[in-house]
C-alpha cells in the first residue's frame, strides 16, 4: 500500500513538472509529419481494416517514441540531476520511481496521441471499422502496458552499458519497426519476425489487428493477450533484476558520483 501511495504521489509530481517552466508545447507536434505520411499511404488502401489499423497504430507509435526516450533515460536524468541519492536513502524503491515516471509519461503522451489521431482521421476520413469491438479496448490497454514495460527495460539497461540518450537513435526505430505499430508483424521477413516476437508490443498489436479484422476466433485474440502478458512478465522480471544490479553497483562501488 505504501508503494502504491508513493507511485500516486510521484505520478502527480511528474505531471506537474512536465507542465512547469520548461514546458515545450512544440514537442507535441514532433510526430505529426510521420502521422501525415502514414495516413496518406493508408488512404490509398481500399481495405477499411488497414486504414483502421493505421488510425490505431500511429497514436500508439507516438506514445512509444516519447516513452522510449523519456522513460528510458529517466534513470540517467535522476543521476545527473542529483536526485538519485534521495531515492536510495528513502523507503521508495528505485523501480517504484521508474514505474511512476512511466505512468506519468503515458498520461502526458496522450495529448500527442490524440493530435496524431486527429491528423490521421482528417486525412483518411474514416471511422474505426472493427469486427470485435468489445475486444479492441482490452487489446489497446495491453498495448499501452507493453509499451510501458518495454520502455522501463531501457532505463537500467542504458545505465549498465554506460549508454547515453543518443543510443535511442539506434534502438528507437528498430523497436518501432518490430513492434508492428504500422503494419502487422506477420508481414516482416522471417529473420525479423522471430526477433519481433521477443517484444510484447508485437503480440499486443497482433491482438489489435485480429480485433479489427476479425479473421480469427475471439479465443485466438485472447490467446494473443495471454502470450503478450507472458512476454511482458519476462521483460519486467529482467528489468527488476537489472534495477537491483544498478542499486547494488551504486551502493557498493560508489559509481554514482562518477557516472
């Protein structure tokens, strides 16, 4: 219960800080050129399911891109900002702080997602065409959770490999392409397909595509949910142990001041 209260307080703080003096409204416009291009391409398709997939996928891609950088670099920002020492001496676990930042980032990224959705809708002029409309909201929720878990992984990972924010120029497009935000994972070449299956995002987008097209049974959509949840659990477990390694390394070696 104490950890839940800490998460709630940290989420509120993060949202307030994101609206502080350094607030930059232009950051919400960064994904718009890509949204325009992808919407124009989707408009050429006569298949309503394809257009709907882009309507859903482009906002999710905008959220993922923002979270990959902001959540992935959050541990480095805490260290360079001199606030990590307080986290280490408090009862709040470092992982709790990172989870709070990821939840706050999802909330603040919704504005970008809605702007992207509006742009795509204005170009394609089509409402959602969904077969399993009752399953789509759960698939979308799972996609948001998978984006959070994937973003969390990179925070301790970049610390352990001494990587800076510039590495997101490499990881970001790679993860985005394999996640299937713009096209189903099944259309990838076989080598990339098997790599993509290690990402929980790809299974969540499978569930979204199946919910939209309805070319499988409802139970197959539920199966995609289950696989996505299992892959997310693996990623979160690995992240948990990496955070513990980071905490131990900082406490034992005193690397924090020299990071």
